[in-house]
C-alpha cells in the first residue's frame, strides 16, 4: 500500500485535514491541494510533499495495519463471545461480577484472553514500528492466542 498526498499531509500536519485547514481536489487522476489554511506554514508544492513519501511510508503502513489489525481483533473477540452465547465481547465482560459462578469464570477467562490478544497486537505493531515487516492478514490472524475457557 503506497502513501498518497492526503496521507502525507495527515501525518505531516496532524489534525489539519480534520479541522478543514487542508482540503483536496482531484481533477483527473491527480490529487491536488484545494485549500491550505495551516497557520504559520506556507503551502508546499504537491511535488515537494510527494518527494517526502519515503519518510512517511512506514508510519502510514503501521497506521493502516493498526486499523485493520484492531478490526480483526474486535471481530475475533465478538465471535468467541458469541460461541458461548453472549451477544458480543462487551456483554461477556459484564459477567465478571456475576453471582453465577460459571458465568463469572467464563467472563474472567475471556477478559484475561482479551488482554493477551491486545498484548499480541501491541507487540506486532511495535515490531512494525521498529522497522519490521508487517505480517500478512492471514499471518496476523494465525498468531492470535487461543482462549482457555474454564471447564
């Protein structure tokens, strides 16, 4: 996945696109700056920003992978909770203070597993951020820890 002008601006000038200080237009296949109102910064040429792409590419890949990775984790959490008849992961965690010993044990096991899932993801994200190669989606999912439900 290659970075484009919009993503370079999003990384180089955080919050400016969301604030409406930088907008874009797209005549033909080119992305061009439409509006530039970044306080104290003179509007750069698109070519100059694109020349900076290599220094932002890795951060862009990491950000994109984090979004996708978190979506996969959320889907897995919900799926595993639903296998035990909870409506979703949040519902499962609410049983951690249940007076029903079985539901409480399941909830606590789920919470512990959820923490391991996110620790796994954080470690993968850190490796990518340190210059490592992002795993494929299949490799990332294959690395998910398995839950240990109580008997």
